[in-house]
């Protein structure tokens, strides 16, 4: 399954999954605009509202009316962070894509460091250097990272941090599944892309509540790690299996070739409303 991406027409898209973050999205928008204006000629803030049940949608519509850089995609069914990220990738128009949480714990001031690191890598992942969470969440994350790395054979320091940056083309071959966002750096590394990690500032949550805990991550995480071990053995590394020469690109397609290349699988993502 591959993602059908929108045409790239601007410099940057920041993909922002959100569920019940009515008290965060306005201040986060202001912070992002302040951080991006000196560095980007053109950008968009793409909020993916994952069927919020509070006033998040109303706040987002008001932000869109006031700030031209804000775009909104709305899930009609609550589908989780992985689905929200996949929807964001699909609708993103930026040549570079950044993902971050909407709870203001990721610091927009770190964005220039991501841009610098992208000059030497395809994927840049944040590592929360001083985690502003309680000891239970910090310990559970440390144990989960160790277990995950042992089973996958990869080395990702902070798989739970969704503050990341990509060249847009790298996400086109992602397998979309519930839990994808936790394994995204490993999935892309297995696809042949270069992944680097940088330290980022982590801020304490001041409003709202976390959507994750030990209870809703433990057994799902174990199952997903086992599935990843299987997938590692079966993956077709797209980046290394196709080389297209200039001469071949200019040849007309035969009727057979045209038929074979015209249909592309479309991900079965949740129902969305784009505006």
C-alpha cells in the first residue's frame, strides 16, 4: 500500500494531528508562525482533526479564517495518530514535511535544527533530551524503546517522539497501519533512507491530558514489534529496486505498460473532510 501524495507546491508542510486540543492549537499556531517566518518562503500548517469531541474544530476554523497558512483536514471517525499522520502526508503540499504533536510539548524553536540536519539526511527524528513527564511515562518509554530496538534490530533513541522531518518523497512507500507512527524511523531506514536523530526541547503539558498510557500501549506495542520482525524479513526495499534512466523515461508507453501503470493502490484511510 502506498500513499497518494498531493503535488508539491510549497516549501514546507507541518502536519499536526490533534484530538481534543482546544486549548493548545491557537498558541501553537502563533509559535509556529513566529518560528517559520524567518526560514521559509512558503509553508502551511496542516491540522488533522481526529474527530475531536471538544471545541477543537471551532478553534481551528477560526484560525483558518484569520491565518492563510492554516489548513484543516477532519476525520469523521476517531482513528488514532498513525491514521492522522497518514492523512497529513496525503494532503501535504510541501516539499519538506514536519510532524509534531499539537499539545505544545514539542518546541517550534527547534525547527531550524531540523532543517539543518535535513541537509545530510532523508529523515530527522527528535529525541526529547529532558523529558517533562512523570516518572511512570519516562520509565515506560525507556523500557518500550529497549524492547522495540531489541526485537527490530534497529537503534532509535526515542521512538515515541513524533517530532520529525522528512523529504516528502520518503513517505510515499510507507505501509499504513495502526501504530505506524511509533515505527516510522525504522520503516524508512529499512526502505533504504538515511535517518539521523537530534536532541529537542520537551515542554511540560499545561492543558489537556495525554492520550497514551501504559494500559493502551503495552500489549499493542509487543504485538506490533513482533509484526515488525516479520515485515523486516519480507519488505521490498523500493528505493534500491528501481533505477529509471533518462532514455527509458522518454520512451512512449505501450498499451500494456500504460494499463499496468495507470492503477495505483489507494490507502483505505478513515473518512476525511478536507477544506
